[in-house]
């Protein structure tokens, strides 16, 4: 009897261990099943380390960007389109983590947590995906950058659809350069500068300082500032490019006066400016369809007056991510609500069923939220920038463009050129960001590149 009792206890232990192992297996399967099923060792998905059996990737107009033909992955027939859309479509080896080939791998291969890769085995292909980008617009943006490293992004600030996402340098995935690694021409070529780049924002950050002043200094719109070409902070000097003389708050933003905005930043103080920066997306984790953006950074420590003055004009240690700045533009245009961007619009199953593209994880619609009155005032001021300073061209003035340039100083190099803006015309609800690395003036380089993209958008 005692022997039977011992056997029963041993059997009970085995059952408990088996159940525990089964639970662990199921948890791991739920968490990693997709990863296991789509690993590169699986020959039904990969050949020689490259994905070759998957659904097609198309732009918003149905233009094929990458499809499988006779077991081989084929990109667009147009070289410039291939180069311009590389960071949206992705490479076959998975070096570009933001591309559809990597980020939407499960959807492209047809994997599901219930049926595994049954659909792929049955139909011989996965799901097709239609991206929200416009290939022709991306091509225009790539050409507008004119060989400079940087990024241009455009999105619909009402729907969140990304129409353009270009990052340079890039390369032709059909003819990848053999010397790409270690070649300065292709520095950080796998990095999607729109989603994962961080750059000194220069005067585009004055939008944040202006918002903080509107919130905490009730009479700021009626104030005047005197610019002598520099502002003495008490522990150093903030230099302004021009002696602007006596100017109003709005004029200070129009002419991008460092003296006025350094004075405002110091008057507001570190804590207020940091709090406003955080509501506008700095020091804040934001993700776009599984992909975390590089976090825009505003100093978390206490700053001396000189440091705070430079921080208030977008220098010091401040860094901005282009996608976050695009969402901020959308928030100002949209009455205070900054809608998250999205890159995929439809999934077409192997059986031909068309479905809206939705990821499993849920996330909030709004990434950045501003007080409506502050958003409205900033909108008026940014419109004033374009009409009074940037020499708006008559062939796109009906877009009602609002925006701000930035010329961000970088140690021992030419400045980064920025433009951030949006169209106030409700018929064209587009926001745009342009960054050209070490390219010079924001107004001479980034604004002109943005204008070419906006002109193309207007004609479509």
C-alpha cells in the first residue's frame, strides 16, 4: 500500500511538471510563435537568407513596390522609385527594420497564431499589403533632397496616413553596392531617419518656446523685444544672426530672433519649458505600428541661464525626431490633436479578401495634445511666417501653408536645414517635415525642398 502511495505521489508530480511545461510552451508559443514560424531557416519563406515567398507590397495607388515572381522577390521596375521607397518597403535581408518586409513580416507571409503558415502552404503566397505611401510623391521627395542626407515625411493630419517617407542615403535593392559597409557615402544607410533619426532642431524648437510663453505669459502677444544681435544672459551671450531692433512677439517668430526667444526661455524657466516640451512630444515614448520612434530629447537636468537661452532657440543638447515634429505640426493644424501616423492601409488575403490593416496591439489615436487656443494662435503665427518671411509662391498659396524653418548649428560642420509645416486648407490636410543634414540654411534648402513636394501634392 505504501509503494502504491509513493507511485501516486510521483505520478502527481509528473502531471504537475507536465502541466507546467505545457503552460510555459503555450505562453512561449503565443509570444514567439510568429517569430519561430518566420525564421530564416524555414525554406518555404526564405531562400539563401532572403525572404522570397510572401505577398506583394503596393503603394496607395496599387503601384507594385515588391512582389514575388517565379519564386524570386522583384522590386519596382523604376530605379528611382526603388531607391526612394527603400526604407518603407525594406530590404530582403532585414537590415532595414522599419521596412514592410521586416515590420509586417507576419502579415506578408500569412502567418496566424491559429493556423500558422497554413495559408501560405495552401495558396503558395502570403497576404498582399497596400501601404499608405504614394510612390510618385516619395520619388519627388527623394529628388528634392538632391543628394543630401536627410529625410522628408508627409502625412494626412486628419487620418494619420503617411503619404511620403523618404530617408537618404539610400541604395537600389536590385543592385546593392558591394562596398556599402564602411563607405562614408552610405553612412547609417540602414537607419530610417524619419522614424529613428535625432537632430538638433534649431529654430523649429521656437514653436515649443512660443507655446510655453503663450501658456504662462498672458501679455506676451502685446510685448516688444529689442534685438542688438545678441542677448546677454548674465553668464554668457546668445548670438542672433541679425540685429532685428524692436520687434513684436509674432515678428520675433517670423524673423527667428534668437535674442527674443532666449530671453523668453530664461524668463519661463527650465521646469515650465520642459513641461511644455513634454506635452509636445519631447522626452516621450511614441510608437508607430510596432516601431518606437527615436525619443526627442529636452534636457532633464537644471540648466544655467546661458544653457537655457540656447535650449530655448533649439540648440544646447536639444534633439528632435522628424516624425515627432510632424505629429506636432499635425496637432497644431488639427486644433490640438496630434494623430499617430500609420504606414499600412489594407491587407489583401491570399484568397482575395480585402481587409483594413489593423495590428493586434491597441494604441491611442492621439500622440500629442495641445490646448486648442494655443494651437489656434500658433497656427496663425506659423501662417504669418510663410506669408511675411518665406516668400510664398503664388502657385501654391492656396494650400495656406504654415510653417517654420530651422538652421541648426552643429559642431565644426554646416548646419542641419529644417522645415516643418502644414497646409491649413481643409481640402489639403497635409503636414510636412524636411531635414537635410549639414546642408546649410533652413530657408534656402529645407523650405525649397518642401515646396517642391507640396507643389507635386497640389497637382495630384
